């Protein structure tokens, strides 16, 4: 993981599905867990979803709050 990956979680939106347009950092845990069970997409999107799943699974979503404030989200 690179430090800029955390910023990408805030700025990258889900490009498809039920949560299309939602920043990856705001995706619900059950959705991230579904991807973990079924398989993450290939490429950058899959890498970011897997990272967000790890953050969520380990109860570390609070780490993203300072970045959210910097980007004017929530």
C-alpha cells in the first residue's frame, strides 16, 4: 500500500452496480465482504476494493476521516 492509496479510496467512485457513483471509502462492509467471497475485479479497482475491505474488516475506517475532511467529504 502506498500513502496515496488512501486518498484514492476517498476520490475513486464505484463505476458499476448497486453502489455506482459511491466513493470506495463509503461502500458498506457487506458489499466489500461480498467481493472478498466472490473475487475482486482485476486491476486498480480490485486492488482498492481489497484494501478497503481490509480497512473495514479491521475496524480502521476512522483512519480515513482526516482525508475526508481535506477533500470536503462528510
